[in-house]
């Protein structure tokens, strides 16, 4: 699956480009030229997404082997919590 996030590139006065990926809070980087800035933005986004995952590797691997639908499982868990905490 390929994920796409918009990136904002800003040309700096002292050469180079700074990059911000608004949908990934705090994800910023820079490059000496546009080509490098694009590569750095891809690396920064990937790093941000990888650190956003809080499932332990062993649990993720086991769930994938069992073909557990992560989205459905999360929905079920959230719904259970919402119903349990209704007021």
C-alpha cells in the first residue's frame, strides 16, 4: 500500500529548501537542493510514520500471520470503550 502526503517546499534565501509535511505533526526537514529535499522529505515522513506505530513487533507479526483485520479490530475496541463509558 502506498501512502501519499502533501509536502510544502520553501526555497531558502541562503540556498536549499526546507520542507514541511503538514499532515504529519512536527515532520520537517531540509535539503541543499530540490532533489535532496524531496529525498529527505520521503525519509522524514517514513521515519515519522514508523515511530507513530505503537504495536510491538512480535504482536504485529503474529496478528498479520493470523490475518487479523487491524482496522476492524480497532473499530471494535473503540466501540466497546465508547459503549462502556456512555453517560
